[in-house]
C-alpha cells in the first residue's frame, strides 16, 4: 500500500469519527478504542517514526487492531468489532500527526 492511499484512509477514518455526535455514548466509546489502538501503536512503532514507517505498520495491522478493540470494548458497549476499520483508520490518522515528517 502506498503512503498516499494509507493517508487517505486515515483521514477518512478521522473524518468519520469526528462527524459523530460528540455528546453520545457511542462517540466516547469510539474515542476510547482509538486511544487504546494509539497506545498499542506507541508500543509497536515507538515514539520516533516516519509516515512511511507508519504505513508499513498499517499494512497487516487488522488482526492486532481487532484484538485491541475486542479487549478494550466495555461491557454492553454500543461499539465493537464492526467498528474495527473506523477505529484503525482514526487511530493511525491521529498517530500520523506525530511523525517526524508529518505535513498536513
């Protein structure tokens, strides 16, 4: 996957997340899942990284992201496995902003 395609997906996920009702329980739960995936990204990718390195981490991340989402989903949540792609893209989008070569 090219960096341009990955960034487009990350931006789309961020847009979808931010278009939600910020006062809703579902939105707060999605943000919590994004934060859990960002924490795992920090562990897997580290604190200093480039966008290309993040794109490499994005390729094939579906399985571990799903595991994080399942583990972090609260009981009786309005979110879950069906939201993995949204959470994945929004988390990578958020983490991309910390890349040493990030440009909006």
